[in-house]
C-alpha cells in the first residue's frame, strides 16, 4: 500500500484517536458516514476511486464524485452495502507525485479542511494528469476542475491556479462547532496551494528547476 497507493497511507498515518479508531475504523465506514469533516472523502476523490456497491438488484459502481449527496447521506440505497473500492494505482510511479494535508485546531479534533492531490507528468516533464480532492471545507466533498491544465509546466503558477479554482468551487462551505463557513473559505486556498505544490514537486523528481518548491 505504501508503494502503490501512498496517498492512502498518508491519510491513514494522520488519523488520530484511540486504539479502537485506529484498529477498527475502515475507509468504507468513514465514506458511508458522510461526515463533512472527515479525512477519507478528499483522498478518495483525489484517487478517482469507484465505490463498489451490492444490493438485491446486483452490483454497481459509483464514482467518488457521486458518492455523497448531502451531509451524512451517501448515494447508497437503504438495501445496499458498500463492499469495496476500485482504485487505480497512482501516486507511486517514477513520474507521479502525491500530497495530503489537513488543517485542524487540535491533535484529536476533526479536520477543518482536507486536501489530497495526485499529479502525473509526461516524459517531457509537463502535466499529464492532476486530481485534487477537497474534504471538510464544504457540505459535500468535491474535486477541483483541472482537466484543461494538462500540458502545463509544474510551477508555482499552476499551484496558485488550482488554489483559486478551489475557492471558486467552494459554493456551499460547511459550518459547524469547529469553524464557521467564512473561516473555511478563507484558509482553503493556502492549504490547496501547498498540497498541489508538494505533489508537483514529488512528480517532478530530479527536475527541481521546473518544480514547485516545498
């Protein structure tokens, strides 16, 4: 897992809580709970995961982008079970990079913002693919649109562009006892910028002159 899906490893290593949470909590359980302030949704979006769902009518897959309908409500019907996720191996290749970060007030508190990113460069060192998933900031986790940026150089300007797009896409910011919507809106761009920059740096590898600094 650490080699083939390092983003999920990074998320798991950052989960806080007692032995019960660390040893019994599951990715599927966290995803189905639909809690906005959760680690898992943003990572699943960054990995473009497919939820595998089983019900009386058979088996179907649900893209992570369609898995959450509203806070604490998933797309699963009452008679369906989540039995797994299909995830393409990304983030561990020689031209891949990943990063994950969450902002929270205390060691054991729920996140205020989570951001996961997976970047891939082509042989010429320009962007071939970039997926960025946002959790905790909005009522429903979301992806930042980036398909049109394929072919861009992995620079600070690219990280800044994604940060701006993330704020624009945050149309329904989440507010709870941890932080109001206005605070989440204000801090999101900085977290996105740092995560995307880190993912691009990892993807660029030895081409430090063309990558974003950490």
